[in-house]
C-alpha cells in the first residue's frame, strides 16, 4: 500500500525552478530512548539524486520522514530551500507501504494532481506519466491495485504534482526485477530532465549505484560513507561499507613498500599501508579461477549458486580463508570440487590484523 503526500503548487503563471536544496545539520532522532539518527550532517544540492543504503534499522527511512516533514527531529536543523519547520516547503513522499483511500480511480487521482499543479493539458500529462511508470489499469480503483501497481500509481501521482524535491522510500520494491530496472531507468531520466532534488532509499545496492549522483551508506543511525557511487564502492577496507555494498572476502597478505604479497602474487596497494602482515579485502569479481600451475592458492568448493548471468561460489582455501568468487555460469562447480584461486592484478585494499 502506498501513499503520496502532495507538494504545494506554484503560484499561477509562475514557472517552477528546478530543484530545492536540502540541508541537515546535527540531526538526531530517538524513539523510546533508543537513538535512530545520530548527528546527521548532509547537504543535497538542487537537482541531485542522493541514494541511501544500509542494513535493516540503519535509519534511512526515518531520515526521509524527517526530510519530508512527516517526523520531527529531536535535535538539529532540517532546511529545505533555506527554510525550516512550518516555513519549509512540503516535499512529496512515496513510500513502499502506506494505507491509501478506499475510494478513488487511478486516472482521476493523477489528473487531479496534474490540474492542481497547473498543467495546461492534465489528461495528456496523465497519459504520459501512466506510460512512464508502465501502468495500464487507468480505470481501476486505486484500492484494488496490486502492491506493485500501487507503487507505479504513487510515482505517477507524485510526478504529476511537479515536485521540486521528492522522497522515495523503497518505492520500486514490489516490482519484478526486469520491470523494476526499466521503471527505474525511465524514472531517473524524468527526474534528471526536470532537475528534481531526490532522496532515494533502497535495499537494492545495485539500484542505489545505478541512480545516484551521490551515494550515502548508513549504519546504526549514522552516515558511515558518502560520495560518488564508484568512490564509495571502492572503500572495501571499511567494514561497515563493505558489508552493505556486497560480499567481500578477507585473505592474508604481507605489505612491503608499495605492494602487498598474497598467494604468491604481488599486487599494488590502493592506499599506503604499514609494512607487515595484513588482511587483503577482495570483491568476488576480482577473484579468478585459474589452472593448477598458475600462481595462487588451492581450495575446495563449499557451495555454488546460479545467479543468471554469473555463478557465485564460496571456496575454503588451504590457508583457512573463505573466499567468494563470481565466474561464468557455464563453469559449474560442485560441493568439494578442488579449485585454484588467484587475484586480478588491480590495486588492493588492505586493513591491519586486529
């Protein structure tokens, strides 16, 4: 179930400017004495898409409610276009599940939002938005839509209000994988063309990386990493970040100067580190299955899972490490199969052994 909080319309005859700025400074929120948000500082430039990811309970949904005005912080300041509190402009919000009105038709609700926003041709704009979100049940009651179609409807209605900022809380979660990626791409193009400032929380880290100008990783109510997606993704030596942005493996290595030796290979360091024993942190795509005479380490397969375009296998190596490797789907591996692993020659992220 999905609800949309409408945005205030612009004055008649005024062309809305693209994108509101959003600033959070020292924002804290507690429930029953339990911290939910801790000292959040975040600046969102006009027209920017910021994606938020984190483990369950990280505080991302609460942060979005604080930004939209649905919830008030216990401390700190939230500014929307330089204004706070009751003076701040309202931001429309599309959530995963929120009750909707029992009565009302899909098309009529979107037409009403478009007309209220001052569209010259609200019927034509409604048709365009229904096509954009892939919703073909225009004459149905909103209450009778499936979960996925309610999400599509909620997005279309929010866009019909011509928002200058938008909050999306897992707003595509109920869509099938292919439909989700197609709808996501069309939605992102629309947001960028309009210059809508967007905060987009999602449990899908691939989606976050695909949509974001700026990626924010949250954990236990704090922002633990922020930056452009490829920059944040590369921070695999940071445990909190690595656990959120996909599986990583830690294998033993020895740093000497500008390189680290691991499994008989020398790899360049991604960042300077102290000489001596360390953990080398690697992603599955940088682990290779190699022949028996190649530099590397022997191991046995513990499990292997078919994921469509790749297989993901877990290997117990002879040095006691459990290493996740992604490989071609036609390369089938069974439990207890012997294999040999090596690392791709790319800059290595290392962390000290505690």
